[in-house]
C-alpha cells in the first residue's frame, strides 16, 4: 500500500483529533446531580416513590430517624453486591446480575414512636442513571410532639399562676392608692364642672356631655363625664387624650367603661385617668375621645382640675 502523500497526512491527523474531541468525557453510567428529597407523613403516600439504581453504582439513604434492628426489607437482597445498614443510614450497591428494568421493593421500618413507622420505595434498575443520595424527611416522633405541646402548656400555666400571684399581692382600693403614693395626707380633691361655664363642647358630636367632675390626687387626675349618646348607635370609647396648654400631653392611664354606650340613654358615665405633675395640674386641658380606628369624635375644651 503506498504511503500517504504529504498533503493527505495533515488532513488525517485533523480528522482523528476531531473524532477524539467528540467522544464523551464521562462513562456511560451517570449519577443524578442533586440528592433526592422525600417527604413522609403519617398518611400513606398515594404513590410509592421510585428511585433509579444502576449496577455498580452506590445509592445512600439518609434517614430522619433510626432504623429498627433488622428494619430493612429489600427484595432480592442477595442480588446486591452490598447492603450497609447504620443507625440512620442505608447504602445499597446493585450487582451486575440485576436486569435492566427490574423493579424491587424496599421497606424501611423505624424505631418505636416515629411517624410514620415505616417507608416503602420502589428501586428501578436503570442502564444509564442512578440516584446517589436520597434524603428522607420524617415527622417528629409522636412522643416528642406530645412532650413539646405539654411543655408549652406548662409554661402558659406558670405564667398565669405568676400573674395571679402578683395580683394577689397587689393591694386594691384605697390601700392601693396609699401604698403607691397616689393619695397622701392631703387626700383626694374634686371640682364639679359646668357646661359653658367651666368647659365647652362643639355642637354635633356623638356624645353630649351634660356634666363633669374633675379629681386630683398626688400623682393622678381623673375626669368623670355624664354623657348621652346622640349617634343613634352604640359608641365605644377606645382611647382618650388630655392636651394641655403649649401642647403638653398627659399620660392617660385608663379609660372606662370598655363596653359600648347605648344610644339615647341619659345617665351614662365615662371615666378617664391620667398621670400629672403638680405644675401640670394647674393648667387648662382639652379632652379628646375616639372610637377604634377613627379620629377623635368628642372634645371638651377648658377642663381644669382642683
């Protein structure tokens, strides 16, 4: 056979190089890129999870709970080159005796108290694909769930008991006022307030204030209003403000009652209590009342304290 000419040889080398570059750089068998996640609950799945396996390729199961002793049931286990069982991990290595397309059932049984108690998989022998890692997520053990729920109830009970104990130790009535320093030897002073003369109210407001009395103790002031609900519907006082001269706002401690004021009734009372200093108590105030989610709908100007 004649030797190739000088012009033919470079062409042959170029074709051989292109052929080599076109060959795959990985073996025919391929592994999945990422672990497969299997979520298991107390209810049996509608369809058994299928996992591809390949002879000569290792598949590892990372489990969310320890396995029972002899808790692995693998169909045709003798045809696997290796089956390794640790506390919460299983590895299987199919042998070459397994035919492509063969479907084998795998059952895992977990220790007592695990939810679910067992899990079933279908291993499918594939010629080109294998799942290298399977992560199994289980519900928490039933005993663990019960313990956590019971502990949460214990914490709530301890909090309620502590609040009751604080309430039991806290004095009420006049004793509370004296113990907290809100009333001293000067006692509690009151001042009846008359409409127009002592305070003014713009017309058209839902609550008409017929009379008022202001009170002052050592650290607090209070207003007791006698009102009539003119709005035609129940009116609930959700909040209040006392704004003094120069924009000074007192810290309102409480508003009462929390129940709605019935429409049309003449003798209904509203109580507003606030913290005050000796200097602040000498000024004149505007009282504002409002309903939940609304701007102030009731205002009194010129309110004074004794």
